[in-house]
């Protein structure tokens, strides 16, 4: 990765979410890291053989770090490969992607972690980091080899879309993981209360669909946080979706528990009404909630109670989506659209650009213990250059993902990524 | 030739989306169809040359035969397709089935499906008119129309009537369609049942909610009972059949809470001794058999109204 030529980006609006600093200036990259940045539009000297990119005042920020994406490799390559997910990520400005362990075979063995790391290195344009299963076979009964999997390169432990329901297994996993410094990530949903297919309420009643109450989420979250208090293991709630969960997390953080949480880009930008006439691309887990919940999670993000935004990228093909709503699979793709969808909140005045980028880069990098997610001399040169105002209409046919199940089909969005670098190497570029 | 009043819809997917005028148009047409059905010569030629497919993914005796008879009385060629004999069981998706049937160029497809929204999904993929004969717990528009027709013929006007819909409202498409229709025509709608069988948001759907039959039936003009599915009787939603009948089954004692001239309805098939006592089902206040007759008439009206919008119609 270090053999790519130096890159110099001139006349950029440098936005560093880690420090909150914004300035007009330049940034130089060599040997995979940021080597110089400054307020002058041009540097004093251009390094030999450097590729000069004129940013024309566009935003230069750290590449995004996405803590939750499903990739079909190994086992479901027809849905998404590391290569196709990598192209989607690069185009969307995501430079680090954590892949969920629900593959076939699942990532519950160090050999699978090793395979994924090698395969991603050889085929993917961006950094792909495997998350390992928290329990063997994702069955929720026995914990995986947490220490060996970490040594192999697993960044955290989760059963993906499945909640770990057994309180004894959760207690022991948190306790055991604590001494390895391992992070446990939970899908906070009590499955016995989540038999429905959309948010419980008037709309579900009108559509004749069984609902999922908010209590499916809050019950599991509260239980887990009790266990965190007992064990002091590091815990991250993968995605919260409602106002009550925000209060629960706020309380836990105030009490000093080692807790962080995320939110899906979809829960920030959409609500249950977007389902309209049974649109299955908006069938998600956690389900899209009421507008009051959406505004509560947006406020919690601005306030920092919610730490990170995830794409929850989950490619599903026609077979699993073109079905009656109750029978369709959950999930939507999101790697390529999360920045533009997030910018929708910025344009609507719901959150500032810096807090948005912080939740998409600095915070997840910090939680994962990664050096990226900041504009700093010596930091990895994972960078994105984007025009936050440039409008476009989303054409699913042009998306890089193999599956096209985007909830933003034909949506009018703003925010085009013109350049993406990973360790100083240009992995996505559009002219102009 | 009598002209069919204008009905500005290509499909009938639900009561939702129909104006009060659309509803009364269909009810007026149905009144005329009742007369036709009571003649010795029951055949009309409105649908001569038209093909109607009844596509039932869920077993139904009453609704399917009612649609079949309605189509035949209007002169259509009617084909019944039920799930047992179709390729759905071989893994074909709903969309594939829709495309296959569409290629056979039917004029009208009547669909029942166990999943809410399935009929809408299918309607998006075909060129002909689609009638929803029940989709999951969503809607069953022709049932609501036949109930309204039955009420109107017995009470004169629907406006101002108190209609108590009782029982398993949570799983009932009949209840949903009826709530929308009765509200549109100005009735006072009540939803009565144990709280485990009442969906959330009922008040916002225009129903007053009661968990006691005594309160809910007080002053009612119409008592509409719903079927309780067998799998929901034993401990999952209600503790037992015995307990359900004691507190929510319609017997003479509970019916006495309603107005003296209250009328009793049930969409069928009935569970006698579960949601309704036999003597009430067969009693003088019962409209249950008349509902079946109105069912054919309403379906004739719907087929005629949609056919008038078909190409070359």
C-alpha cells in the first residue's frame, strides 16, 4: 500500500471531526499517511512525483468508518462480495468497513477471520475488518474463542442480526471478554416480543401487519446494561431506534458504564410512514419507528448520547424482497448512500456537519481502537473529498452493490464523493 | 341497455381510498343485482366474453363460491384456481404467478392471500382489474360492502347507527374494512373485545374501544361478531374457549344490552358456542343468512363497476 505516489490536495475545506477544526487549506499524503496539512491553499513545495488534486473548495474529511455491513462472502457471493462491497464503500466515501459474521460458514473460527483478511486485502478497495461471532455457530449458546479470534484480527464480537438472548451466556461473555479488552456488540431486540414486521402502532394496525413494540428493544437494552454493570465488560448496542432507548443509554453513560451505541442511517432519515404501500425495501430491523422517535435519535446523535452511525448495509436480492411485506427479508443496502443521506440531516438543519462526520468516522474509529478517523499528521491517509451541496437523483442501476435494495430509490440527495483514498491510494475518483 | 354509474377505480384493493360516493354507487348497483338474483332468469350479459380468474391462496368456500356465482350471473367465463392445485406449492413466487396469469389475458382477477399487501403487490404486476377477496389482516372490501348493504336494506340509512364490532379485531380484515366503510358513511363504530385481541391505534382509526360487552353493546343498533381462529383460543390470546364465550360470546343476556331492535351479523364461518350462541345465530334478530345473499349481489356490483372501466368495455 505504501508504493502509491504522493498525493497533494490543494484548495480544500479541511474538516477534522476529531478536533472540530475547519479551515481552507491543503493536505499532503505520502507513504500511506498524512504528512503535511496547513492553512495555505497551496503548500510551500510540491513533493517530487506527487499527484496534485485541485479540491476547488470541496470538503476534505477522514474516510468514513462503518461498524455494520453484511457482505455475502463467504457463502452468499451472489448478494455481495468483498470486492463489490469495497467498490460501493469507496464510491460512498467509506474507507473502513466492519463485516458482520453471519456468513456461511459463520466467522466463529480464527481460520475464517484469516481468510476474510487475506481475501479483502486481495480483492477489496477499502479496509474490510471482520467482526467475529460472539457464540459458536451464532447459536447463542457457547462463546467463541474470543482471544484467538482477536489475535487473528477480529475487531469485535457479535451475533449480527441475532440478539444474544440467554442472560447467562451474555453474563459470561461480558466477563470473559473484559480481560481481553474485547468489545461485545448486541442487536438489542428481544425476539419473543419482535414477532412483528414493522413498528407497532396505528400504521401497522391499518396495514394489518403485526407490530414490534419499542419494548422489544428497551427490554433487551436494560437487561444487558444490568449485566454490564455487574461485569464491567465493554458493550456496544448496535442500533437503537426509539426515544426510550436514548434515555436508557444516557443513564448508563452517566453512571459511568463502559457503554456505547449506534444508530442506523435509516432510523435517522426515515420513519414508518415511508413504508407507504408495503414497500419491502423499508422492512428493516430494528423497524422504522414513529417520527417522534426519529427526531429523538437525531437529537441524541447531536448531543453525543448516540456515538456512531452505521449503514447497516444488508444486500438482499429480488427473491427475498419482492414478496408480500410480512414474508420479505429485512435489510437495505447503505454503504454507498450513507454520507449523502446523512447530509440530508445537515441540510435540514437537524445536525451540524462536524458532529455528523464525527459519528461516521472519529467515534467508530475510537471505539474500534483504530488510528483513522482524523485529519492529523501521521494519521492514515484514509480521506474523502466531497461536495456536500451537489445534487443528484439516486439511480439504483448505477450503484456498485450487486443487490439494489435501497430505500432511497429515486430519492433527491445532495453530496457527491469526488475522491476516496485508502492509505494514500486513490480508490475512487470522479472527474471535475 | 342500462348504463353503469361511473366508478373511478381500476381495482378494488380495499375500502381505504373509496369515497362515500363510490361506496353508495356500489351499494345502489348491488340493490339492482339483488333483484336480478331473485328472478328465475338470473343471467345478465354485462360480462359476456370476459374472463374472470378466482385466485385463492387461502381456502375459502363462501367467498370463492360467491364470486364464482356473481361472475357467472353476469355472463363471464369463470376459472377457479386454488393453492392446492397451483405451482405456488412448488416454490413459485407470487410475482411469477401474477405474470403467468397475466399472460393468459384475463379481464378480472379475484385474489385472496394470507399476507397483508399481497393483493396490492400482485395488482402492480398485471394489466387487468384486481379485486381483493381478503389479504391477511388488512382488508376484505367486498365483505364490508355486503355488510353495509345488509344494514342499509334493514335500517334504511347507515348514518347515525351505532355498530359494535366484537371479538378478534387484531387479526380481522373484516373489522378493518368495516371500520373504514362505516366511518365513511357516518356510523358510530365501536370495537369490543379482550385487550389481547385489540390492535393499537384503534381510536385513531375511528373506533371507540371497549373491553366489556356490557359497555360496548349498550345502545347498539348492529352487533357484528367476528370469528375467533381456533389456534388463538387456547392460552395464546385468550385462556380458553369456555372463558371467551363467558365474557365475549354473544348470547341472549349480552344481546339484551343492545337496543331492542338490534340486529346481529357475522361474516362466517361461525364457531357456534365460541363467539356466538346457536340460538342467537339462528334467531329473529340475526341477519347472517341475508348477508350471504347480499354477498353475491355486492360482488356482481363490484364486477360490473370494474368491468365498465375495462378496455373495450
